[in-house]
């Protein structure tokens, strides 16, 4: 069967990205991807428009139904779209976007504990191109079903990429009649399709299904289900802290609200019977391996958890920390920490803890007097069940501990200096840009304060501006304008005298005219604000190259912030600092001068490297140290390919000079050098005396650098007469 084609933008796509089933309609061919604003029902040849968007107060577009044949119907829709777009903006409408790439996906069912199964939507390929998918290890989207004695609960519905298979698999795996509760720990427009399909698949039982979710999720559900005639099928229950629901058979679900600026609706669920924590985005990872559990432990998944945390939670470290404190989880077999206790008291605490754990696992009541300090309030967890990635069973203790360390480190960074990332986004494109900028800031060792202006108050914004040492502001263009919350935020920024002295930046996604970004930039310039990087304008969804520009811009801004701080600090410090004995000694460690080149999609970067060493005979392997704030860092994650070019003594100075020039974010670094493409996609320099095609196998965090271990998959010695250029240094405090 031919792929359906969107009547609005003309793009074809796999059926999973189209809404395919709507009450009473014979066919629906509207595009649900974020770049297409119009959704249409074609019902028996008549056309009904569904959307235009009411978010930010923009009125919905309505076209009257026309009783004509399907072809004619489609053509009248296209005309209406063109007319409307010209009304919204005077400039020409956008060309049709290219069709999304087809992904291999499936949904499988796995028993994870007594009465509890997970449905795992799996995508072996990278599902999306947002920064958090950078490790390219695929992705999973997990839903869970708990089957109690009197009722079953479904925890979360899947992303639209899995919508069809999700409901089909659910229907064959469980008795839908028993599902009395739906828990939505997170909800977004990308889950509307699955939610509707699930509600429609429910058998008519007289009583509506109860949806437990936070207030922000409840508002979204209400908005997106408004016109679907489903109101008798569900009933929303706004969860308050400490609410519980009893499924019978000991399965009592406790809800813990864990909002962050990125996911204001975040909510975790705990089942006291199985001691499973359904942790939503916390403890998630974008990875899809054949195992459903964390087989292989930290070695197999540590990098994935860390990377997801860095991309998604580090920019909201304050809220992530609060979430952890609210959850107050401890692994079932983890020892409590005794802080001030010593000797026999420690043994006593151990005994109490073991006894309490045994009682809990037998589901027997536990007396408070038997428990060590604070343990009674803790959620004892046998496994963590996140929305993305493996069910965590063997690494619970380590993962909880590392989350504690990571959030602590980020908060410490933020005490030194913070950049406020202020944005709004209707369809997630500006959010993706904000996320990439945040990663760039964070990897340069500066804290991020994320402010989604749709949910933060003016007071919070003002307080953040007082605290921060720099800021960025991002907006989509909707109806030729910036949305009202951004207008208000800009108003606050423009009258803030302190903000004027801070390095700042502007970014945003647009469709065809992009007035919002231009306006913000102009207003800031008019008021003498100091833009630290060229304004980022992104048409619809960002590509890898755009995300790279964002990340590098974030790093540039963070470095500007650090320079300013250092300048202020050094005004009182002595002018000449002599290298210490240690620094001079370390400086005598030398390495070959090389150029590392890496590419991913349309993103490309390179760096001069001299902290290079052979690390293995079989397979041939090398190590390279890459500074954490280096531009190329995001392109040499585990699994990435790169080329290491060794420079000879004859040409090293000229090549090094070329690479040590200042570069704008995303600027091609090898433009001035002659190169050819390697078979792994990297670039081989004509002036290299030897080159190696490498694959990153692991990364070790070493102070302010990442130490890459990479195997050498191919290579050649081009010039055997010229000796390798060696980098001699005066001090081990810099290159
Ligand atoms: C109702 C509506 C109105 C829009 N108006 C404009 C516009 O006037 N000019 C423009 O360049 N893009 C316009 N767009 C396109 C959005 O700016 C584009 O989809 C952008 O990627 C949205 O960013 P976001 O995902 O961060 O919300 C409009 C989109 C919608 C849905």
C-alpha cells in the first residue's frame, strides 16, 4: 500500500506519523508531525479541518465541509491552507518539508514482576534527531500494566511513533475490561494519538476509565480530547501529593509529583506490593538493546543514563534534586548511610535495616521503632521502571547514588555561575534548540537555570535574572508574532538594568517569516544588550548541524561568562603567575600532534589533538583526551566514528595555525585545508603523514577532559620519511 500523503503539506510518511483512526471517518490523511499545522478529517469525501492552533490565543482555522469527491476535497484544502498562510504572514508560504525517515519499530510484552508487565515500544534506529538521541543507540518507550485483584492500571501511553502497535499489542496482551485506571506520569501532543486510540479500544463498561495525572497533564488531555466525543469514556482525577489508589491484592499505587520546567506535568508512581518505582523521565535513557533489563549493569548502560541526564535533567538540576528528595528512594538491598553513627551503633542500624527490609518484602507491617533514622519514610525499591530505556534491576543502588552526585555537581556549578535559558515553544522545536544550547552551557561547567515562560511566574524570572551571569531567550513565530508569555518576559528583561551588562543570545524556530526572533534581537540591540553569539534562526525542526550551532553557541556564551568572572577575579590577583613545580613536571609529558575530524549527519567538526596515545595492540586502539567544552565533543560520543590525522614535522605549524583561529558556532573548521572523505564519513587531511579511521568504544571522565578509548578500524602511512610532529609544552597547566 502506498504511504499516505498529507493533504496539507504534501509530505508522505509512514502511517504511524498520521492520525489514522477518528470516530466515524473513512480515512484521515492529516500530518501529525510538528511542522504541519493543519490536520484534516476526510470523511466520505467531505473535508473537516481540525486545528490551526489555539495555543497562545491564536484562533483555530475552520473550513466548512464541502461535499465533493476526495481529490477535489484535497485540492480545496490545499488552496485554503495557502490562503490562510498568506493571511498569517505576508511572505511566501514554506516549501513542503521532506518526508520523515522510516524507522523500524515494534512493541513487545515482558513480565517484570508479579502481576506487572511492560509494553516496550522499541526503535532500533535513532528515533529522533534531538540532542538527547546523540548516542544513536535507538530508543524505547515503555508503558506498564499492573493487574490487581479488583482492577488493573495502565501506566502511560506511548509516543505517536508506536501508536498503532501499542494499542494492538495491549489489546492482545491484557483484558482491557479490567483496566479501570490510566496513570499519565507525562503527557504531550506526541501522545495524543495513542491516548485516543486506547480510549476508543476500551469496551463499553458503563463507568468511565479514571485518568490519574498532574494538573498540567490534565489541562493538556482536556484540550486535546475536546472535540472527539470521548467525554463519556474517561474521567480525569487531578492528583495531589500523597494520593493513592488501591488495585486490590496489595497493589496500592502512590503518586509523587516531580515537575521540572521541561516536563511540568512530571509524576512518578510507586507500587507498595512489588516495590516498583515507575519513574517516568527520571532514570531514563535513549537506548534500545536486546535486553529488557539492565543486564551488564553500569558498564552496559552507565554512559546512556549519564548522557540522558546531562541533556534532559542537568538544565533543571534544582527541580531534579527536589524530585529525588521527594521520592526518597533506596534500593532494597542498599545499606543506609549512618552519618554520625559509629561501632556497635552501625551494626544495630544494619540489623534494623535488614529486619525491616525482610518484613517489607513479606508485606508485613513494620513498626517505626524498628527502623533506622528516616528509613520508614523511604521508598524501598526493587526495580526502577522508567519511560525510556531498560528496567533497572541490578544497578538501582548505583543509579540512585549517581543521580545524587550528578545533581549535586550541577548545583555546585550553578553556585559559581548560571545562565538563564528563557523560552516558550508550542510544538517543541524551540525547546529542542533550548536543550542543545543548555547542553553547550553545561558542558563548559556553567550552571543552567531553565525558565519555560509558559509556566514560570514573573517573580521567578526576575529572581533568575538577578542570580544569573548571562541569559538566552528563545521564541517560535506564531501568526507573525512572538507568543504573549515571551512578550511579557522580554518586557521584564528590557527594564532590568543588571541584565544589560550580561552576555546574552537569541534563538527560535519559525516556519516562513520568523518575525519573533528578529524582533527580540532588534529590541535587545536597541537597548544596548551584549549579544554573545550570532542569533540562531531555525526553520521548523532543527537538523544535526543546527543543534551543533546551538551547542557551540551555548559553550561560547558560557566561556564569555567565565572570562568575565575571571577578569573580575584577576583584577585583585598578581599579574604574573609562575608555573608550579607540578605543572612544569607534567608539562614534560609529550604527545604526537594530530588533527581529529568527525562528522554526523550534516554536522562536522575538528580539533587539534596532542594528548594522544596508543592504548592496545589487539585490536589496535588509541586514547585521545578531549576537553569537555570542546566543540567536537558532541560528535565523539560512544559509538561515533572519527579520523585521527597524524601531522609531520614539515607541515604541522601551518595546519595548527589554521585550526587555532577563532571559529563562529557551527563554522566549518577544515575549509582552508585540503581533505578527502574517509570510508567512515570523517575527513582525511592531505597533509597528514598517516591517518586512522576510529570508533569510540568508551569514554572515561578525567577531570576537565573526556578520555576516549577508540579502536582503529582502518588506516594508512602516507609519508614514511617525515617524522611525527611532537607537541612540547612549557607547563602542564595548558596545551
Ligand atoms: C498557528 C501557527 C501560526 C504560525 N505562524 C507563523 C508565522 O507567522 N511565521 C512563521 O515564520 N512561522 C509561523 N508558524 C510556524 C512556526 O513558527 C513553526 O512551526 C515553529 O517551528 C514552531 O516552533 P515551536 O515548535 O518551538 O513552537 C506558525 C505555526 C502555527 C501552528
